[in-house]
């Protein structure tokens, strides 16, 4: 009961922070990109970026916005490395929290629907995690918490997370600095580039979905 009360208070505090502080403004990629740009050349930049991903996960900050802002700030190479490291560590931390709170606590907080998702994740393993990452049916942090409570093996969870996040991270990282230009100065050319990127994202997602489905059939 104490755990449930504390978790409930944390959710209420988060909701109030988004409502009455400037926290929600950071969801704007332009704002977040400007924040990251302020220390882009600092030697501590990798540590700060990865820490930002972890903190973002704890407050349910949209991971896609973080990835886009990181790619826009650091370019294709470093942007991909930093985003991958940050997203994976964030996924690990919130998975651990889900395992710590346990299935009973999350069921009390979120109801029977979440419990059904938990059982499906535990049964399907890598396939379930990869699918829910490719087709984001729930927020990044919620998926992580449920996975932690579902008793899915950590290795399966991390592999599914990597496979599911890979298409988006690759596409956003290839766009690199052009992301900010598309956002700030939209034009016919930039919109066409964005359309190509979306098509590439979908293509990669379908390819990975096919691979994980075949993997699941082999496992069965």
C-alpha cells in the first residue's frame, strides 16, 4: 500500500509539473535542441546527453523528441551513438523500476488492461517488445515499467528494445542537422526529404518486424 501511495504521488507531482512549470515547453524539439547546443562542444556532452535520456525516461519525456534533438545537435555519427546509449540506458533504468515495484503495484495503479499487456509481453518476449517499439502503442516509459514487472528476461527485453528503436534512431540520425532546418524553415525540398525519411522509417520497421516474426516462429 505504501508503494502504491508513493507511486501515485509521483504521478500526480509529474502531472502538476507539466501543467504549471516550463517542463512541457522542453517537448518542443527547437527548445530542447537549443539546450543541447549550449554544451555540444563540451567534453562532458556525452555524459550529460545520456543522463538527460535517463532523467527524461523517469518523467515520461517523449524519447523520440530526445532522439531528434540529439541528432540535430551532434549530427549523424555522434548523434546516433549518444541517442542509442541514452535510450538503452533509460530503458534499462525504468525496466529495473518496473521490476522493483512489481506487477501487483502496477496493476493497482493502472488496472486490469495493463495486466493483460504484461502477460502478453512475458509470453512473446523479444517479439512483443520490438513490436511495441516499432508501433508505439504506449509511452516509452510505460512500456519499460510493464516489461520490468512482466518477468521477461532482461536480455530479451534489451534486444527487443534495440530492434524496435533502431529504425527511428537510424533515420533521425541520418537526417542529423537537417532536422532543425526542417522544423524551423520548412520548404518543398525539406518536406520531400522528411517524406523520404518517413518512408525509410516505415521500410526499416517492416523489415525488422518481418525478422522478429520469423524469429518467433523459429522459437515456437
